[in-house]
C-alpha cells in the first residue's frame, strides 16, 4: 500500500493503488480525517485495491466549526473529486457533516459512482435548529448506503424513513446499535457494512 500527501491545496492523504477506482472520504464536523472510523475504512478499502483519499476541510485547526450549510466545504469536495476522477468515477464516503456535503455535491453531478453515509445528520444538534431540507436527495441517481446508530439523535429513525421515501436511486439502509458515532460497540460493524457494500458494487 502506498501513501503520499495529496498534491494540491487540500490537506489529505492518498492510500492504495488504483486497481478498482477511487474513493473519497470526508470527515464529520467535530474531528478531521484522523478519526479512527475513517482511518480504518480507508485502510480496508486500500487493501481491496481502491485508491482512497482522506482529507481535511480547511477549517480544521483554524475554526471550531464548518461554514453554515457547508458553503465553504462544498467547493473543497468538488476539488477533491476533480483530482480523483482521473482514476475513475469516485465513490463518496462521508461521516456526518461529510456525508451531508457529499449528498449536496453528488446531487449536482453525474460523475459520482455511489455514496456511503456514516450517520447522516438529518437534524441539528440544538432542539432549536431549523429543519433541514433534504429534497436534493431526489436528484441523486446512484446507489446510496445509509448506516445509522439506533440511538443517533442527529438521525432519528422515523425522520430517516421519511427522508428516504423521496429517494429514487438504489438504496440500502442499515441500523446498528449505538449513537451518532456508533458508540459504544458498533464502529467496527459499521465499517464492515460500508466496506463490504463498496466491495460488491459493480
């Protein structure tokens, strides 16, 4: 497995060699690309022959939180896609905020192969948060995987079921025990589901 620093302005790491196409992994709002779930996912996919980019959104280490609605982070994911698509159509894997950004970007493109979401944040952390609009998911036409903790307060299962009704693309939804980060014991199970699903994509 090879490892190198990404050769453009994003702070990231490329793992693996391109035998089976590219995967781009975007992190959640609270922690960057060094989150254990993302490191393990990248390692396992690289071992299967994918070339994998993990990267930090530029606010990491500079600001406590991303921009409102991901205004600044969407172009950063686009930049990552433009670089990685030299290896084929990218698969987007996102954790929480990264999943949300991936869905926004994929809804406006036709060069994404599939999307896997670790803990899609359907609602905000504050009870006073405004409802989020998820109608853009209807525009996505590629396979999607949702992995959700059964006690995830940011992705209530009833709300998830409601949102998924508008999706027209192939969809798999997996629920594991745990919270928004699959704690205390389901992180490895979530990774297994994600990696196995990607491995079986045509």
